[in-house]
C-alpha cells in the first residue's frame, strides 16, 4: 500500500508502453478534447482558510466543465443517457431522454456541489443572454452530475460556488483534460486507491477516407481494491493479498498495522456508500439519440474491464453526445428563424447506418477503460478531512505487470 516515490505519476500508456487497450488508435491528445469543438476545464478547490471553521486540508473538491460546443446556448446536439445504477444525480436527464437533445454545459462535481453548479449555469446564461432590461425569457435545463467526495472533503462547507461554474464555462478549452486529483475528481477514491478525473480517445476509420473520434471523460469514485484490473491482470487483488501477507508475517510492525487499519477504514466507508462513476462520451460521428443511448451503454463494458460492477448505492450514470448535427434552439434570443410550435417543419440530419456502428461501440468501451486507468495512474496520495488515501504504487504496478505484457 505504500507508494514508491521513485516512479512519477504518469498515464497508463507511458508507464506500460506495450499494454493492449484495444485495436483502435488514440487521438493526438488521447483526451475527450480530441473531439472537434468539445471544450473542457477543471478546477480544484483546496483553500481551507477561505471557509469558516474548516480544518486544515479538509477542503478537497472541484468542478469539471464540459461544453459540447462553444455556442452551446444557441445550438443543441443529439444526446443519449444510460443509467447502469441510479444511486446518483444527473440533472436535466429527463429532458434529454424526452427530446434526445443536449442544450447545456455538462458540469461534474461532488454531491454537495450540485445546487451551486445548477445555479452557476443559470448565472452564466443570465450574464451573457439577458435582454436590455436585464430580464430573461428563455428555457434551459442545466446538466449537472455528481459523485460523493465526503471521505476526503468536508462536504458541510459547500465549497463549490456558482462563481466556480461561471469561471469554468469561461475558461473551457480544447487543451488535454487534466487528470488525477483535478476538477470534480479532486477528492474521489477509486478501488480504494486515490481516484479522480481521467480521459482517453479513439479514432475510427470510416468510408471515403473519413475518420470519426470517440472521446471519454470519467469521474471515478467507485470499487473495491480486490476487483481492480489492468488490461485483465488482477493487480488490485495481488496488491491486497501482498498487504495481508505482510501483516501476518510482521504482526507488530507499526507501519504495516497502520496501513492495514487504513484499508479497513476505507473498506468500511466504501461498504456503506460505494460509488460512483460518471462517464461522458463525445463523438463527431453523426449518431441520433437512440444510437447515442446505445453508445452510452457501452461504457459499462469499459467499467467492468477495470473491475466495476455497480453496487446498490453506486451512481453509475453515462451520457453520450454527438457534435455532428447542430440544431438551432428556437427558444433563445438570436434564433435565426422563429419556430411556430403548431406548424411542423422538416430539417435534415446525417446519421450512421446501424449496421456499420460496431467500431464506435468498441471504441467507446476501450476509451472508458483507459480513461479510468488514467484517472488512477495520474492521481496522487491525499490527506484530507482527517483521512488519507494512497495513490496506486506505479512501481509495484510495473513489477506485477511484467508477467502479463
């Protein structure tokens, strides 16, 4: 369980260059932002002095902001949602399921930050799109998802504010997603190791020389150590068994006893509330909402490869969207043509033939698997809220993986 300082934090492909994580190539950034037009920002919040009566190191939370496009307010895109297990929140999901349209930033944060995140999207919208009298008459249902960071973060301090959301929308960019203890993943735990934010992407060859990109971003906060796998190798079980063996062989070693006590404490906390994971998939392939719902379902395959199986109190909620068809939102200011709700009007869209969609499904599973691994590999040990979580020992991973590569 002790973490080797000799091996720096790095992504899974950097540590294990011969690892097999699917047959499709990654995008140039191997990140959600490889999908053209998709913008992301992450903010980590640690400043204990800012929050009255907060103990040192007790504030460890943050915000991840995903924009499906720069003009997200005036244009919607097709989207689909799949709930693998529903002990979690994703606001706006009912409207997405009703219409198949995403017309909002996607914010991911800690459970107690949902209200502020919801308000923050509205505050940004009001700042940018109120009329000359300061009023608004447009319709918007914010999309905010969460996982619980209460083990390493004092949730009672409500550290996430609407201003963080406004800033996140303003600063979202096409830079590679920052991983590990970043954004909404700042205080998260994955398979009893430090978890957090991770991302990955895949490039799919299509007809006539075209290519499509599938990108994944995860906020990973789920799972038991013994279930953790890397490319099928039972690394979590091997680390856990080694820890148990050392304690039995050295029953009076205070360091080992302390590590064993820490594992028990984490196990007890996670058994009470194990979860969760949020997965966001983006693609520039022209998929309609039903196809995107099917794409979102494939996140379960990537999750299961790493060792997730959706415990009863885990919130495993996945959203997929496509940037290929941009649809004007007629209920907001600046619409090119006002829609008459009583007069049906046609418009054309592109779509992928269902019979040719397999590679996109496969790429989604692969990208989610790698995104989770990147979240764990890049995360650093953290003391917070009176608790401690160690990062995965990458030196030990290299040692154990030799027989599997």
